C-alpha cells in the first residue's frame, strides 16, 4: 500500500481542515479490504482499526466499513449500524449475504471484486446518504418484503386519510361524539366513519381495528428505521 496508505491510516478523525462527517473508519483485521479502498482512491480520510474493540466514539463519523473475510457476525453488524452508517465490504463475499446485511440494517454490502471506480462511487454515495447495495439485491429484498404483507395489512395501508384520523381517535378511546367534535362532523357521520373503517379492515370491533393498524404501523416503522 506504500506511504499513501500509511498517511491515510494515520489521519486523525476530526483533524483540522477535515470534516469528521467525511471520515471513513475501516474495521479490518487483515488489511485486504483497506488496500482495496486505498487503491480505489476514495478521496476522504480513512482511519484504520483492527477490531471493533479499537473503535471510539462514532457519533461524528461519516461511515464505518466492516471488512468481512467469511460470513460476517450479523449481530456485530447490527450493533455497529445503531451507532453509525455501516457498510460491509466482503472478500470475496456471497450474493446471499446482501439480504442478511439489509436485515442487520447495514447501509450497504459490497465486495472487493468490484472495480476500483465502482467501489469509489459506492462509498462516496454512501457518504452522501445513498445505500451501497447492488440494485438486484435491493429488488429481491423488496420482493421478499411485499410477499409477507398479508391481505389485512394491505387493507390497512389502503385506508383514506379521513379513516386514519378516525382510527387514531378510536385508539385514544374517543367516543363517536368526541370524534365528531374533533373532526368537525356530526356524531352520526362519525359513527358512519367508524363503521366503514371496521368494514374496510374486516375487524369485528374497535379494539381489533386499532390493534391491526398498530401492527402495520410498527411493521412499516421498523423497515423505515
């Protein structure tokens, strides 16, 4: 890697004239992934550590790259991903691991088989907030997620804005009269809205409707987070 690699590894996070948000921390015990990143000439400071135990405060770091030479510890990936955007760079890597990386909330999954230009684009894109995954991997994951959406969930997602307002008030324990007052409609109209929501969801009562919507909103939030 030569003197250039040594210079990059010695770059201090948050050093004068450098934005910490542009620093990439590379967790790499063997150094092969680091060498590939140096060859790709990412154009931002790289801070090399050999293990997760060597990591300090990552709150101001732009990106963490976790080198993987076999099947990664997905619990380690998930733990890192909660503290900083984390991209797994594998050598050699397996296509099926991309889905595992998504499940661990990693910000990307790349391999050292990528051409230097492609690796550079992916890492710089990740620093700009773009997930570093191959399009086919993301497409397969989205297909998998859609397959688990039940008909009940599809009905919930299809609620109108007014129906969502109604079910949120129902969840707060509001009566038909209180719903009408809150939404500026008559009690009879509010009652009709509640009845229509129950029919739309196929729910036998208000409690079941609230529970169904809560599950779907949690499901959506878990994947958005």
